[in-house]
């Protein structure tokens, strides 16, 4: 059975991402982006002008088609300048998490075949020079995902795929020049990249870039900047639900939560504190946003992730088979789907089945609305970030006092899930020592937060860790 959107497929313009997103920016004096902390701001006209000058500056440095330029930065107005300038120059952009340790950053740059890194505080500029004609079918962005195996992969998204996804969301989310968007979720993640940054700019809204903060500071900034659309991940939703004295949000009209399933009790309480509907969406790095709740249909089943975006098709099958199921793995097909994993034909082959992208998520459909039941993937979702258990297990096993280890996600109200390690020791070592050992080797959000010593790690006859049994102990 094939599920389809209730809306007709959209026309996908033959344009690059900057051509499409900034088409009407050049003579628009409305503020496009403003930083809530520094006050740095850009109008649409200034954004378009700086993108053009920076693109020509990059071209004069020899950057163009065939190159990949890395950007590692927190959200700020100048991020949009660097991003669209690289794409205008004809290069692809690799978006990196700025808090990664140098070893991880270097590994991702190598994985993405990065040829240059862009310093947003020292952007090149030129008023002269010729820019190339960029093929909409060429790679625009390289984002990083676990894929279906838990190992980091470089996802190739073409200009055409990103433009298609932006157009797919417009009929449901009618973002326009009256909107103010809270841009707190990272632009290097597909959620921030497509759903917030580029959807907001395409609609002519003002984006308020926000650093990570506590719920009280976040709520205060929403009110100060008269935000109309806010974006959450479940841990932030939980923190808002727990906040005792939130400021009134007189302008907020819709809140979207994504990156992981949201507990409905938390959703209802967050909705009460915010005074606006809190709804869920769904997407993945390999396909952008695939499901949404429409602006004019907020009363339907708030526990769902909404309906399929226009032009997107889905199947629900028994995992590992082609047989339809009531509850099963969701397969996705549509113009927004990735071209594949960079330089990894085997992983790309495994990600698709007869042209359908495997999501790795267990889903059911009720009255045309999709519900994420559980994840088939073994990734841990910490504050919306994906943490690969295999990576942490590898670090733990390098400790001389560890004979074996397995890591699973333990439920945590404040963070969604936290990495919990089960360790078979072969010498004297404490839980605190192991957590410090791992923390020195990985990004802050990947740190092991709990350690339990066990006699053995449960494994299948083929040697695979039975994380299901370990997760039962964390429930």
C-alpha cells in the first residue's frame, strides 16, 4: 500500500538554493536575520548584496564547482551569508557542528572531501568577477547522518532536492513577511537548515538567531522579539513544561517540535505554558522534512507527526521485507530524497529498497496521519542530537580496565535520552573515571552519563550486542 499526501504535488523550479531562496531579497529592506544576543542584523537587501560579494570573493580565490567548503559555526546572521555565497560560487557546503573536537572535525572534513573552510569572521569579498552557472542537479549541501548502520555518513543533497523540500512545505506552513521565527536549532542540522533557515528566508520572515539557553531565557527572548513561530526538540519542550512562571507569549501562533517523538503529556503542558499549539513534524537528514501539520488543520490528532508533504509517498512494511504492515518500517519516496552517501556505494545501496528510502523508524498510520511508534535504529537521541552507541563502545573498549562494553539510550526527562554504558571490567576502575575517559574523546553531547558494571554483555549467536535486553533494564 502506498500512502500519499492529501495535497497535490508541487512544481519544483529549476533553480539553485540561493536563486530560489533569495529571489526577491535584493530590494527588500525588511530585517532578514537578527541575533538575539549581539544585535547583529541583516536586511534582505544586505544579505543578497553580501552573498554576491562573498561569492565573487570565493571565486577569485579559485573556489567553484567541484569544491566543498566547510562551515562550522553556531547560528548567527552571517551563517546565511557564508552558506549562500558558497552555493552561489558553485561549490558544495559541508555543515559541521562547531563543538566537535578537532579529531572529529578532521574526520568529517575528510569524509566530505572538504577542500576549504570558510571563516565567517573573515569573509572574502569582491565587486567584480564572473560567477558560474550552477546545475540545480549538483550537490548543494553535505550534512552528516548515521544512515542505517550507526556510523557517520556524508549525505549528499542536491539543489533540486532542497528546493523541492522548501516548496513542499509552503502549502502547509504559510510563512510570510509577518512572521518572526526563533532560529535556536542548529543550522548544520537538517531541521535548522531546511525547516527554519531556508524556509524562513524563502517566506520573507525575520529569523532571530538564538544560542542554546535555559527554558526561562528562551521564553523571555520569544516574548521580547515577538516570535510567531517557535521550534523545539523534546528536551526543550519538557523544560518549558516544567517552567513555573513563563512570560506571556502574545504573538506566538504555532510551535513545531521535531528530531524525536514528543511525550503527549509534556506536549499538552508545554502548549499550556506557551499559549499556542504545539505540533510535531518528521524528517531525516536523507530526505529533509517529509511530514507536517498544516497551519489550517491544527485540531487534528496532535499526537501524530502530521501528514505527508506534497509529492511525498510512503510505505509501511515489516522491517527487512517488502510486505505491507500495520506497524512497520516506513519507506519514503519523493523529490527531496538524497542522491546518496558520498563515496559510499554500499551504504547507499543498503539505504534504498527498489527506489524507496529506508527510514529505520517504526511507524503506524491512523486516518492518514503518521505516528512514530519507536526507532528501529539504535541511535541515542540526546537533546535532538544523534549519538552512535558504536562510537562510545569503541572508546570505552580502549580503556585498559574495560574488557567489553555496550551503550544504550536511557530515558531522561530533561534530555530525551542519555547514553548509558554497561561495562565488563577487567581491572579496578570507577564509573566516574570511565565517564571522564569518554568525555575527553568525544563531543560534549556524546558523553556517557551513566555507567553500570555487569558480568557480561548479552549478544546474539552472530556476536551482535542485544541492546534490546539492555534497554529493558533502563526503562
